[in-house]
C-alpha cells in the first residue's frame, strides 16, 4: 500500500487531523501549543518527506520539550501533550496512502484525550466538526483505489456524510443512555503533573495575585430550603497551623473526626455542591460541616478530605450549620501547634501582644475585641500592596497598615498566638454571587479568602474574620474592581455571563452528571425503579434495534419517489396491474404496455388504451396537459382497478 | 490491473473454498445477488479503527467521561451504519450478461460484464475482480452498465472463469462487502498462431499460379452487397456510380480453394500442427480465399468469412490434447 497520495486527498486528511488536534492543543500549555502549531504548519507545507534522521531529531526535541515543561513526571497532561506532539509531527510523514490511514486513526483519538482534561461544551463543539472532517477524509481515502476512475459524485460525498452522521444519532443516543455504565471505575485516572491554580495547602503572599484575576467558577452551590445570609457564606477549604515567617502551611496532619460532630445552634442547611476540578484532595464545604459527604470524610479540624484527587467535576451534598458549637478539648499536640511562632521574627508584634495581655488579664474575648477594634480604626484594605520584608507581620501592623485577607489573617493569628490564645488560619472562599436564572450560587476562584479561628475556653474554635473588621470607608479597592478593570467586556454584559454560566451548569448536570446511578433510574417511566445491568442491556438491545430499523428503512428507501403526482399515479397504476399478473417491463413504453394489457383484459380495453395514450402524450409529446385534464387523468389512474380476465364485461369489483 | 491484496482479502479468498460459502455451484445468468450471499468483513484499517474505538469506549466508561462516550458512540454508530450501507450496495445487483470475443492464447481476453440493479439506490464504488484483474464501476438506478476485465490467457480451449468477486469498501473503507459470482459461461481461447513467415499450402484445382495476375486483371463480376461480405471486397468507384453498394467477386477465387490438412503436417508435433493450422486459417481469411480445414475428427468448409474462420479456429482450439 505504498501508493502516493494525491494532493487534494492529502489536504483533506491533514485538515481533518488538524481539526482533531485543535481541542487537544487548547488543553496543553500555551507556549507548547504554539510551537506544535508551528511544527504542524511546517509539516503541511512540505511537499516531500524529510530524511529520517531529521524527523527523528525533531521528534526527540519535541519530546524533550514536553518532558521539560511537565518536569519529567508522567501524568495525564504529559500524555496528552505527547499525543499532541505526535500528531503535530505526523504531517511530515504523510505522503503515502498508508500514512494517511494511520494519521486518521491517531487523530481520532485526539479529541478523546482532550475530553480527559476538559469536559466543557467548548471541547465537544470543537470535536464535532473535527469528526465530520475525519469522516470526509475517510470517504476520500476509500475512493482511492489504483486504477479507479475519478469520482464523479463529489457533491454526493458530502451529502452521504451528513446523512450518515444524522442516521447514526439514534443509535449513538441509544448507546449513550442505555449502554450499561460502570458503577465504579476499573482503574483510576492518572493525576496531572501540573496542578491547576487554586487553593493549595499553603498560603504565601505571592499566590494570591493569580487567583484574584481568575473569575472562573470554583464551585456552584444550590441550597435546599432556606439560604443562609450572605455574610455567613464562608466556604471552608483547608486549615493551616504552621507559620515560618512568610508562609503558612498545614503543619499538623488532621485525622478523621472521632466522636460526634458539633452541635448546631442554628437550623442546619442542606446544599448540593458541584466542585470544579482542582486536582487536589479536599472538598469545599460551608462553614461548619456537620456530616461527611459521599466522596470524602470529615476530619478533626472540620475540613473534608476526598478519597481521590478531584480530577473531574464532582457533585456532593452537604449539611452545615453557620453557627456551631464545637466543644472538643484541645489536645496537647494541637495546642502546641496552635501557639507556635517562629523565633526571632516580628518582635514588635510580640511586644504589643504582651502589652495587651497585661491590660486584659485573662480575658481572651477582650483581647480579640481589642485587636478587631484596632483593625477597624487604623487599617485599610487594598489589593495593591508593597512586598514585605523579613518581619512581614511587623511591617504590616506598624508600617504599611494596608493589605488584603492574607495579611489580615496572618497578622491576626500571629497576634493571638503571641498573646497565648491558640489560633489557626483557615483557607477557603467567602461570598459568591447568586445566579438568578438558575437559582444557585456561584463561588469564583477570586472569592478565595483566608480568615482565622481562635480557641476560646468553654466555646471551642470560633471563627474570626479580621478582614471583615476593616471600616467600609477604608476599603480602597476590591476584587470586583480588579475584575472590572481587567474585564474585556463592560459590566452590562453581566446578564450574558449569568446566562452562560447557567447554561454551563445545566451542561454539567445533564451531560456530565449522567452516571451509573442516573442511568439506573432512567427506566423509571417504564415502572422499573432501579434498573439492573440485565434490564439495561435489554433496553439497550431494544433501543439499538429500533435505531437500526430506522436506519435500514432510510437506506433501503433510497431516493424518494418522484414528486409529480401524475407520475406517481401512473406508477401506482402499473403496480396494481403488476399485482394482477401483468407486470410492466422496464423497457416497455406506456403505449405498448397499454396495448398489451388491453389485449390481456379485453373487458377494459378501451379504458386502458385511453389511459396509456393520454399518459404517453403528456409525458412525451410537446405541449402541456391542461390542469383539469391532468387532474382528471390522475383521478382515473388512481381509481382504476383491474378486472379478472374472464369476467363478463360491465362487471366491476 | 493487478493489485496486491491485504491480509483480510487473502483470508477471505481462502474462506471462499469452504463448502458453506454461497454460491455452492456454478449458476446461470442472470445472477441476482440476494442478501444471503453478501459477506461483510472489516478491512485491516477498519480493525485498527475498531481497536481505537474500543479503547475510547473503555476509557470513557471507566472514567464516566460523557463527552468521550458521546463521541465514541457516534463514531461507532456511523461505522456500523456504513457496514449496513455497504451490504445494501450489493444486494439487488444483477449480472445479466457476460461476453468475450475469443482471442489467441497469450493475448488478454476482454471480458465484458453487464450489470443492472433493482431499486432506486445509487451504487457507487463497486469493484469487480477476477483473479488478479480488477475493474471499477458505478451503477445508477435503472441503468445498465458494462465493465471490461482483461483476463490473461495461457492455453487454448475453454477458459474456466472460476469465481468473480464483486465488492465495495465504500463509504468509509472500514469494511469490505463482497459476493462471489460463479457464472457458468464458457469463454473460448483460440490457439496461438505460429509466428514467423509461414507460407500457405498450394491450392489444388487449376494449377494456375495465383501470383501471375494482379487483382484488377482477374475475371470478376459485380454483385449486390450482402451482409457479411468483407469491406475489402466493396468496389467503391462502381458503387458510387451506381449509388448502391456493389461487391467485386473474383471468379478465380470463387473456384479456387485451399486445403488446410492436418495430415500433411506429419513432421510437426501435436501443438505445433494446431498452431500452424491456426496461422493458415488466419492468413487464408486475410487473403480472401476459400479454404477447407481437415482435422482428425472433423472437416470444416469449404467456405470463407468471419463465421467460417471462427468455426475453424474453434475446432482447432477444442482439439483434444495429443
């Protein structure tokens, strides 16, 4: 099969391959994607194959580049980037029929790899025309037989493909809905080597800039029943215990919660979260969660860890109460961690804490209130903050006095620890905005927030948000301002974004969320509450059978019958005679046919001759039949019924 | 034109020898292809794509990745429908005529096959294959299409057609749908005439040398043209004058006849005799003489003309092996 490829066929095959590559390129890193595009364009433009050594060298350098970008680890995104590199190299080698076939085979796999990374509607919308182009290239390849004449039905080809795709839809949908799904995966999804941006297990001053610019949704929440007030919408992610002078990290490894969860002092709220993939192992819950959601487990610090890294959209329900009494005792280990401060840094803060401790004696609550008052009097909120030095907290508290949640929570926690009150930093999200089209809340990545928790005797861990203590008139700029400033479109487009997000949420629910559990309840209208595998297979067989029957009917039907009512009436007339035993031969003209049946059925000879004569004159003689003549002829043709040959004349059935 | 076959095709041709494969016996024309004698198997490329699709399906099911599953099911459905489409392209096809002009052994035999189809589907991309030779055709509904295959010939006599294969890989080249045709038609191959300069035997009769006079001086008469007369014999000038076709018939040749005798070729072997007689027949016909062919089992002639030539060459072709 070393036949050369005609240039038009090569062009179509390469176009199909590039269209399949496009959704995959959108999932790899931008610089790598651009280099791959350049390589692919060079390969397309080259009419003759390069020497093997040059190709090997190019491929080796691409592989090296991919590995360098992903840091020598082999994860899911490395695999996708490798596939993209392979496809980008392929145009250099596509000059024979055999090469074109392998190119199309591998490019069919590319959209699938893209779906592993992103399941949004954009990827699917890009993949569908790619599949159409792929089918077109396959059809052109199938026509390439050596010695075959050039195809004279080029327009037919596009029509064939369109019809093929449309006719495949019933069978495809039957398979999608009814093919039995796996309840749990057979093997796990490899993790990405480059994690997505988002909340991690550390809080450092530099990580926030990227997050504040990201207005993509982090999670979408729908409340069942009453919704909490906006100021109570704190979303708990991670708890950080250890501070090294600049960065907060997890420190203590939390264990699964033992014993009963806290006592809600307010009516608990139920809600359903759909969490966008983060590649990390925590679930975001409303502060404070009371129970472990399905895919995770509640830990001793009331954060929820998930069993698997969240690589795909995850939906779970949660129960939380915004005011909860968590009256557990503090273990010595926890106390030690909650009071530890790095030695030798932030002396002024320590001095201040010591001074306040003297003034308030043993009253922890007064201490907290004192700190919050100070914040309200002297501090301002802004996102543009000069970088801090070695004594970060001192610089913030006594020099700049401007910052955002990172500074406030860090400084406050340090102050409390210096004053002997166990405290820790909580990382998560705050607020969100309500999408009125879909009746749900969207929490975006830029709503990331950090606050503190202090342990008060008799009350346990209590949430304190020092950032909220800033006086409103001292809020210099907010995240919204930043978003508005960087936004490409004016804010009057906000309803459009809301609708878009609502559409995306419906996509998530209906398309992405269809899993084994939902499939089991698919047959509920038929009375089967939870369909078993065997029932689903039977349903699939029935559905597939119906779809195939429809396909067969369309295919066998071929071209539709001619539109002219007179021709149709004549064909019905000949069919009736055929059933009576007098078939019209394909080569017989209407006149001679009429003559023949007139001889065979002498009782109706006159009528038959007249019908065939008029039809022949309409069909072949010049000039048009008058409209009422034509309709009369049609009526007579339709009315005609053959009489048995030996019936006496005048008798009609 | 010969073409290499891929693994699946070689496999399917080996399967054709199995007793269960239809058609089981040679059949008479017209051969109608019905749905029970159409076989569909994937091509190598189709198998490769099937493996890819299976991987996509398994991956999608495992990770419950719905867009991937949608895409996989869509492509699987399109591929499956293309199998049905290929099957339906062949069903209802009819081989209505097979015809081949006999040729001398060694020259390709041009087999003309005429196809027709029922229904109103367009059947595009059909391939007819006999041995290593292939021809391509497209069939429009209601039309009769003829296709020519050049079959190589080695021996004289009846050429066994064996199996013809009509197949298609369209629309997407993922699978080949084919049907075997075993027509009962017999095709005749004339013996190869002897090469080189071979003089015709002397004619009996007058003893007058036929080279002494040029053609124009020999006694001849003009008669009306009869269907079957060689175009060579038409007297154009006379015909133009008389405004109808006239043929010049030489009385000399009307009386003289050549005797092509098997038994005068005692020095040659069996096949060599046949070849020489074939050459004589061809030369005699070209010359326009009347000739009689004497064979051990038959005497043909005397006569001349295309039909006589065919009868003689046919008898020579069907001579039993010596």
